[in-house]
C-alpha cells in the first residue's frame, strides 16, 4: 500500500468532480466494497474489492487513497440512516418508544450488514465523519437514556455504555445466514428490551466502561 497521504489529501474525490468513466469506476468500487463488507466485515483486502469491481488496485487507490477513505464512503448511507434514527428517537414525544425504536433499528441494521458496526466502532485517523458522528451518537444516546429514565420507563441503573454492550451482544448472533441473523437479532433485542424496563429492579453489576471508540481496534492497513 502507498505511504499514507495527509488527511486532506486522503479524502475520496467527490463524485460530481469526476469524468463519466471515473464516476463509473468509483461507483463500481463502492458497490463491490459494500457487498464485500456486508458479507465478510471490513477486513476484506482492497485487492479483493478491486477484483470484484473489475478495476486495478491502482485505480482503486486513485479514487480512495486509504482503506479508511473507502470504508467511510462505502458506509456513508448507513451512517446517515443511523443519525436519522437517533434524531427521530430524540424527537419522539414518548421517550421509551423512541429508545426502543432506536435499538430495534440499529440492531436490525447490524444483523444484515456485518461491516457497518465494525466500521463505526473502529478508529480511522482520516475518517473525520466517523469520529464526529460517533461523538454525536454517544451524546445523543446519553440524552435518550436520561429521557427514558426521567419518564420512569427505563431502569434507573441503565448506563449509556449498556447500548454498546447490547451492540456487542447482537453482533454475536449475526454469523449465520441473513435470515437467521435477522431472526436471532429480533429475538435477542426483544429479550433485552424487556429486561431494560423500569419495573425490572433486580440489582445488576456495575456497568462496563464501553465507550464506542474503545471497543473495536483499528484494522491493519492493507
């Protein structure tokens, strides 16, 4: 892999600024990356993605100078959906419904796209949007938890880091086929949401320090 460029230079070129043939290559690379990441996670080598896209590795690097730039762009749509889901949950006049809906949506997305959660939880030095949205997500989740607790619907000892714990648990049931993973995820989320209700008062061990950015290590450069 070429030497890492500066953060400014590492950003993927905007699609609107490219010629038609370059845009076509860029779209093929992104489609191939999304398919590979969804099926196998974000550790898929760029050589595999280039081969899937029918382009050379040099062409891939011209469009996306780093793996982080490729991963960030490939998951831009999913990231936007997560942000929208969090905003909708915070806008819901029923804090408990908003909390449950967010958990269900994000876990369903995680069950059908193995790469997204790993990308979101990873720390990429030049993935500025991921870092910013991750910080925003943590703040939004903390607000959502407080609202549901203040409404008397979410158990008082629930911590914002428990959402990350939930995502880790959900990740563990997504190794089968998409259909089996989705069904297992729905079942797990149903059990967990029942245990999160305020009328479940059996004391729990203290929460683990599971901030989003500390869970998943950065993948090696390829």
